C-alpha cells in the first residue's frame, strides 16, 4: 500500500483548526483498544480530500468521515461500516486506504444518537449502554442518507455502489445488501450471522435474511473466531445454498481469529488481512463497483 507509515495519526489537510476543535467524531483510537499494537498502519491523506463531514438524515445531522481522490472526477462509492468502537482512527484509515485505490469512501457514525463509545473501556458497557439500543432501521436509513450526500458532492458515482463493514459492521453489510438492491457488491468482515438473542431493534440476522439476498456478498471470516463459531458459518452457507444464491460466498481463514484485519490490535493477522483486502477489491471489480 502506498503512502503508508507505521504509528501515529496523519493530520487531515481539509480540516482547519476550528473544524478540529468542533469535530463530532472521536480523535484517534477508541480508548478500549489501547495500547495500540506496533503493527498499526496509518495511511496519509496526500492526494486525497479527507476529513469529517456532516450528513443530513431523516431526523437530524450526524457526523461521518469521507475520503476521495482530490483529482477531478466521479469515483465508485463505498460505504464503510464501523466496528463496535465507532468511527475511530482505524475506520478513518480504511476510508483513506480505499480512496488510494480510487474510491469515494464514507463512514457514518451510526450510533451517534445513542452515545459516544470512544471513552468506554469495557465491551459489555459498550453494548449495554449504546450498541444494543441502535435500531437497524436507523442504521439503514443513515446509510441511505450517506449515499445521497456522496452523490450530491459531485465526486461519487452511486451507480457503482459497494459496501464493506467490520465486526458489528459485517452484519450490517449483509443486512444493507438486502435493504438496498441497488448495491452492486458487498464484503462483510467477520460479522455475526446468527442472532445471539432476539431483539425488536435488530429483528433479523444474515442467516434469516439469506432468502431475500440478491446482491453479491463475499464474507471473510476467521476459523478461530470464538464469537462466530464455524457452526454459524455453515448455517449461513446452507441458507445461501437453499436460497439458490450463487453470487454470495464465505471465505474462511482457518488460523485467523476475530478482527484479523484490525492492524491496531493483537488479533491482527497480516497474511489473512492482506489476502482479504485483495479479495475485497477483486469482488468489487468483478461486480461493477470498481
């Protein structure tokens, strides 16, 4: 990957001092992920327009981070869906990585209304106080609003729409691809496939949505993921097969744990992460996003 350094966070050239002071997105990495692993990758913003923006939704404004090549033109649009830690530095960096490949990448803070998890230090607290209170309907609507925003900038080609998400965002990737059939392709990184428990706010999980899935989705999962057992992966594969969906597939990296793409965490597995990134880009190219 070009224009990449280890450690540190590169300043964003399109954010002036006032914008940094009034930023609605967390700066740096979520507190729960400290200390940051030495393998962290930071992608610079040279050649990009990158920074925080505000998205108008059906019930107010929410913050988002977007990155796009600064060169004139319209670029394929990728929705980037956050982990449970929100749109912290890793997700912003993913947007810059995608922009370096020639995409307009945008990540919306999808539980901005429910609370700020950036200072929380316990997963159970994050779920109990914030994540469990986020309705899928709100998330899907906010992603729709991000598409509208991106198209209005004149820099995004929403006819070439893709989506990718990590962990919590992996499940949302499957879900949004059912919600919006205009998506050309999706790539879900280790998102839950089977509901841990039923909830009116998150009424359906990917295994239940499989019969309705028409968009090509590639799932990237770890064989050593304690939170997503291989039994659930096989249930999803069976559901896709029963639905006669031949354009969706799941790839398993046998030795990889959960969050194997998260280079700022001990879970990071470079070989699986690099291969997954390549397979994501190939998937987008194959189905008309790139």
